[in-house]
């Protein structure tokens, strides 16, 4: 714990700046926000950096906004389940576009982020609570949301927050662990959105998203 708090002290200003960057990114157009949404769709069982590279290539070619799954999937070779994830992107695009206009922000209730997360997790194929929390954090609405991926769960077990890593995360189990994490963050005085970036940077050496 002492080592974690020491790392937080060194990284705190950079982490807070990164979170401000996320908030600023939400001010950009709906296409940018949709791009971040698709990034989070790609991240399950894949390297975040490689997912980001894939999204940037798809944006540059325009395929993220108009390509079909068979054309998109070759760009996802660095992620697992590339064909399925290409279908997820196209499926989400169908939900968030109308007559060629992206309107994903219309689905984000800034006054009720928990309700927003619930809607994304229940209605968008390929997006569960983890991915929805990740997306909302990456556009500046992550305060109080847990991104329960493998590296977070391993750390929670190491710090005694949970006894074991669950084999699967049902909605009930996700919310239970999120509550435990919220209590833990309160005890160590590190906000939840900051803790995720802190643990990532401690393992990788840099702050990402």
C-alpha cells in the first residue's frame, strides 16, 4: 500500500491532467465520441494500445463511419474476435446514426451517468458494464464508475478488497465489487477514475486511457 500511495503522489498531477483531457474530448463532435465508444468495444481481451491504433486507422480511412464488417475486420488483427468486433462497430453505428448524422451524445444523460451506463450495457451488442464504464470515463464521466478488467481485479485481490477473482461478472457481481472498490478508494483517498489510471501506469510505465 505504501508503494501504491507513493506512486500516486508522483503521478497525481499527470493523472488529473489526463482526466481533464477526457472531459475536454467530450466537447468535440459526435464522431470523435463515437470513435472512443468503438475503442472501448475493441478492448476486451486485447491490448488497449493496439485497439487505439486500429481505431485511428479506421478513422483515417473513413471505414469507421461507413465501412461494413468484412472491410473493417482486417484492421482488427491485433484484437481477438476481429470479425465479431467488426460487427459490433457496425451495429453500434446503426444505433447512433440517423440519415448519416452521428448523435451518440443524445444517449448520454450527464445528470444520470449510472442510468446511461445501464442503457449502453443493456442495449449495445458487445458492450457490458466494464466497456460502458470505460467509455464514460474516457469522455469525462468516470467519477464513481469502476472499470473492472483483469488488471484491476488482480490488484483488488492483492489489496484484499476481494477474496478471489470471479470467473464471470454478472450485473449483480459487478455492482457488488464496484461497491467494494468505492469503499476502498474512500479509505485510501484516491478517486476511482484516478485509481484505474494509476494502476495502469504503475504496470506499463505510462498513462493511457
